[in-house]
C-alpha cells in the first residue's frame, strides 16, 4: 500500500476549467503529517510508518501517548494512523513529515472517512426498499419490509437480513477520485466530487489501488 496523508474535510466548492466548465470539488486540509514511529519486519512483522497530525493540548494526552510522542520527538497530535509500506522503510525517519506535495494534479486517489450518522432508520431509507401499496386495502404496512424469513424450517431469521437499524457513522472508502488541484502553500487538496463524512471530520487520502 502506498503512502497517504491524513487531513480534515473542510467542505465543498467548485473550480472552473479553462473552457469554463464547473467542477465540484471537496476541499481537504492536510497539514504536515509527522512520523512518530517506523514499523520494521524484524521487530513488528510488517513495514509501515505511523503518523500524527494537528495538535492537542498536553492536558488531553494520557501518559502512555505522551511518552510515545516524547520518544519520537514530535508534538502530540489528534491521533495515530499507519500506512503500510510495500518496500523498504529506510527512506523515512522518525520526526519527518509527509505533505500534500506527495500528490500531484490529476492523480487518482481513494478517500476514507466516517460517514454521517443517520440514527435509527427503516429499510426504505437504509436499503432503498420499495414501499408497499398506499391504498388498495393496505392500512398497516406501507413502509414495512415484508416477510423476513420462512416458517418452521429454519424457524429463525438469517444473519445479515436487511432490516431497520442504525445507519451511517461507519468507515467508508470512496475509490478513484481525481485530485483537481494541489495547493501546497495552504496545505489543501481539491478532490473532484464528494468524499465521506461531515465537514471537519478526519479523512485519509491514499493513491488509488484500482486504476
């Protein structure tokens, strides 16, 4: 897996191309990611780098995390993320930084975030079920899912059956989005289309795995 960057979704806007076309983009603010640890196969069983981003008050950092940041010589951040490495990790060093300069205009990326929470929802909103008849004698089950199983055999509801329940607030990855513009001065990535999550939420931007 290639190296990515952790940032925050700031919202959506649009940019205009040279021919006047309007392109909807999501603005991701990705300040420098500080490397806090390097995983090596001999010790950890795999190759990866661990990064943090942003800043957190020392009063909000517990002692184990504070010691981890102190040993790495970096300022405490908002969390810890890892990026697996396919090759050698010798090109990275603890305390180094990963910036938006690792990406380029026109590059295809995958964006991972936490989707907006929708609370408890029925099957029509959650799974796009079709409504039952509004009239013709139906007065009880307009938005009901219908049958959820059989009778005595097997006498139970199978696991994974689509039913009403909590919707959203889960890890989602949107693949093959195009970077329209990289603004290195302001640490911004302008990504074509929508990315998962609400404005202000953390997102992880990685080079696309499917091209």
